[in-house]
C-alpha cells in the first residue's frame, strides 16, 4: 500500500475548490454568450455575474475584467499589447519575471525594442528604480516572485512609472487570492492573475485592464472581451474562477497566519537538522513559500528522494522542471550557479496540514544526506 502523499507545490498549482467544481458543473452546458436568443442571454448573464463578482473582489470595474485562457496569456496580451499601443520603443522589466513575461519582453527586444532590467538584491527584490524615471512603452514588474515568494516594491514601481507617464503591467499570478488586491488603489494599467493558483480551474486566467491606456489587440478575431482577448468565452471556467476567488479572498487573513506559522516551523525544523542550508525566501514574502538550497546536492536528486518518501515539492519554476537548468531568479539575486542547482521550493497552501510539515521534517535529514552523497552530476 503506498503511504499518504504530502503535496507541497501549491505555487505550481493548487487543488480546485469544491465551490469552483460546483460552479463549473452548473455552467458546463452554457452556450455562446454572444447568442441573441434565450440560451445565449443566459450564458451572457452567467458571464456577467462572474465578471461583476471578480471586479468587486479585486477593486476593479466590471469592464476592466478580461477572461483569458491562462496567466501566461494574460501576461502576453498585456506586455505585447501595451508595447504595441505606445509610440515609444523602450521596455523596463526585471530579470526575475516568470517566463510568461520574460519571454514576450525578450521577443520585443529581438524585434528592436530597447530593454532595460532593474537590478535585484540578495533579498530577491528589485532596487534602484531609476530606470523607471525615463518614459517607456511599458514597465513590467511581478508583485510576488513564484520561486522565492519575494514581494516586490510594487507601489513604488507603479508610482515611479506613472510619474514618467509609463503604463505598468503587474504579474500578480502568485498574489491574487493570497493577499488583498485593490486594482483601483494600486494604480497599475494592467494586472494578470491565474485561476488555478487560488483553487479555480487550470487553463483560466484574468487580465485586469484599465480603459486607457488599453493594450492594443495582439489576437485578432470576433472582438470579445473588448477585442483584447477575442474568442468565445468559457462561461463555466469564468463562473468557477469567480467562485474560487470569492472563497480565497474570504480566507486571506486566516490563511496568512496559519501558513506563515507552518512555513516557519518547516524552515526552523530543516535548518536545525541539516547543515549549510541556504534560505532564499526573505521577508517580505508570500506566507506559503520556502525556497532553499542544499549546496552539494542536485535539486533533481532531492526532488526524486522526497517524491519516493511521499513528499511532492519542486526545484522552483514548474516550467523549467525536467530540465536541470540554473534558476534565472536565484542567479539574478546573486546565488552561485553551483548553489542554485541544489534548490528545492516548498510551497504551502489551503490543504497543507501539520502532518505535511511533520513528514518533511521526518525525512529531510536522510534525503539531504543521500542527495549530497550522490553529489553533483558532471
Ligand atoms: N506568472 C507567474 C508569476 C506564475 O507563477 C505563473 C505560473 O506558474 C504564470 C505567470 C503563468 O500562469 P499560467 O500557469 O496560468 O499560465
């Protein structure tokens, strides 16, 4: 009989909430919300209800809520669309963005844009924001890093960019549903979120986009979602996203306290048992993140040994796993290439219990020792 599994990779994806499953099932038969007959109008009503609820929960106007097919899509539409909408050819971003922002920024650079990246300190936060004082087509900064959980000085980034007249895109995929978000107060131009990070369905994202400046169309089609994300909307996913977000937002303060206590116990227990562990998650950070390196071990060996012991964690970015590449995030914060290779990210979430932490603490000493004995590959 296999033992219980202990899932500690909630930043990669988190289980769907029952409220989201129920909403999805309820609306799974919805028709095309563009239809001018009864079933079309019913689908439109369900879509509008989801939009209204999301807008209210995130401090946005309903017209500012755009349903997309993923967080990646929301990021791409915003970064490329805001660039295309501007006469300027300059982009400011950070070297620690998720590939969903990093890659479109890189593509803009390859097609002639002047790209400038803000420097990052050893705490995983951008500092020295002077590059934002010169006008640009778009500035992009994530709110919280997906690997380390580090919270970026997002208000300052937005204030400095806005003072220069630069539109700002915020990748808030790790933040929405985990920390309070008020789009109006934040002052960003666009903001990306992803439903599967807060208990909604996978393959469903959100882009909040102010009326002006709005991203230019990157996809061309039937004009749905203000023409920013054309295509027949997925009503069931929109309803499930709204249901998940309502529950997640209602739990934020209790979950922040509960998860940071569990995370602190996990960190303390690991540091007391294993020598020379590097902690990459530095406050202020998301409450459920703990990113560490075990120098002398390969991250992939650690993950495999943890998996064999029933613990599911990752080396960092889900998108990069399977390929043992040094994390661009850790390199940017000054960690040596060798030390990045021994990285493991534990991320706690809604279903995490004391038993999950106990399990890691029961096996980590042995896992670290065995991975260090196996040593580094080539
Ligand atoms: N941005 C960040 C910070 C993320 O963590 C992720 C997912 O890991 C994404 C964007 C992409 O979201 P999605 O998986 O919905 O495409």
